[in-house]
C-alpha cells in the first residue's frame, strides 16, 4: 500500500503528468464546445432544408 501511495505522490509532483491532464481537459472542452455548436447548427440546417422541401 505504501508503494502505491508513493507512486501517487510522485505522479502528482511530476510536471509531465500535469501537462497531460491539461491537454485532456482542453480536448474535452473542445469536444464539448464543438458538439454544442454543431448540435445547434444541425437543428437550424434541418429546419431550413424542411422549409425548402415544403416549398417545392
């Protein structure tokens, strides 16, 4: 158990570990933002296409 705790402490001190976590958080925020944008865009595009199809 002590070895596990020591490994956890060393991981928290490691600067590269923090960099990886920052990239993961940044990527997650990017995916969330793009999903939000394209979901709204998809609904608007669908409505416009339905209007075009109904007018034909």
